């Protein structure tokens, strides 16, 4: 009986590995190809058949990125906008998710879901007119505020699902001992919810960091973000694939490093609900 079971497990593991490879391979291929473009001289990027690994690495592509188009300035703008939008979203979203989960406010949860599903572009024109009236266009504030339209619903929705699966007995015991609801949230619920907060943080950073439309519409010449810097490297005469790919790598790298560094917390946060719910 052991051999069939071992063979079945082996086939199941092999099938899972093949399925995972088929799902991940397109994204992995495009990332490797983008990395290859960024490290090749421009003449090698137009050769046929294509060259994946160049004989000499063209590090000047990365130097061209940082030396042109205010790239460093846009990088700093992205840090400010993403950091502020994520921090405010966590400060607002985590308590809101806790309150909605504990009060079982289904109507509020549905509203949050609708806000999460609504395209961000539908808020762009009204907010553009508002910021124009306030005289804030061209500053970082409009981008921070409109990024909250993306990040706050994400944080609230994730935290609602997470707090609904956490045990409420510890909170009830703290209330019986005389703790206030705010003390229960800070000292009991919040430490338990760290994996969920990590997932909300990572997703908020990804959605805010990669946003392109808000940066090009609401920002001024000095307040644009990194995705706009990549777009600015396109020209009508000729596309320099090496610097363009290098810019895309630089934009992708911070989020990629952050995700890899926090992968254990992300897995714990995504699976905690299923484990505790069982």
C-alpha cells in the first residue's frame, strides 16, 4: 500500500510543480528578458536571432537612467507619495476594518467592496477639478490623496476578513478585566493582526507605487513619479530599449525586494484566515 501512495504523492507534487511553472513562467520570462535588454548594448538589442546573455554588460544603460529625465527626483517623489498614502491608509484602514468586523456592519463592508471595485479613473476628473480649485495641482498632495482611493479600501477589506477570523475570546476577557475597547484593540487585537497588516501594507505599496495615470495627470514637471519617468524615456524618433528596460527594472526592483523580504509574513497573513477558520 505504501508504494501506490508514494507514487500518487509524487505525481501530485509533479503536477503541482508543472502547473506552478506554467502560471509563473510567462511573468518570469518577461522579467528575465527585460533584465537582458537592460544589460545589453543597443546594437545587441536589435539583433536576430535575439541574444539573451551578452558578452559584455552595458552598465551605461543604468547610468543613462539616473543621469536623465529627473529620475532621481521622480524616485524621491514616488517614495513620498507611496509612503504617505500607505501610512495614512494603515492608520485609517486597520481601525476601520476592526470596527466593521466586530460590529458585523455588513452594509459598510459592501460599501468598501464597491469602493474597491470602482476604477480609480472614475474619481480622477472630480478630484482634478477640486485640486485645481484649491490651487494644489502640480504638488504632491493631490497624488497622495487620490492614492488613498486605492489603498484605503484595500487595507479595510483585508483587515475585515482577517479580524473576522481572529479569536474574540481574548478580547472579551480583556473587557471583563476592565480594559477599554481602545486598549483591547491596541494591546490584544493589533498584535494578533500583524500578518494581516503586513499583507495590507505590501498590497498598498504595490498599487500605489505602480500607478501611472494619477502621476501623469495630477503632477507637475517636478512632482511626477517613477512610472512617469519610464514613460518619459520613450521618444518619437527612436526607442532606446536598453535604458528603457533599465528604468523598468529600477521601478520594479524596490517592490520586488520588499515582497521577497516579507514573503513569510505574506504567506502567514494570507493563510491565517483559513487556518483559524478551520
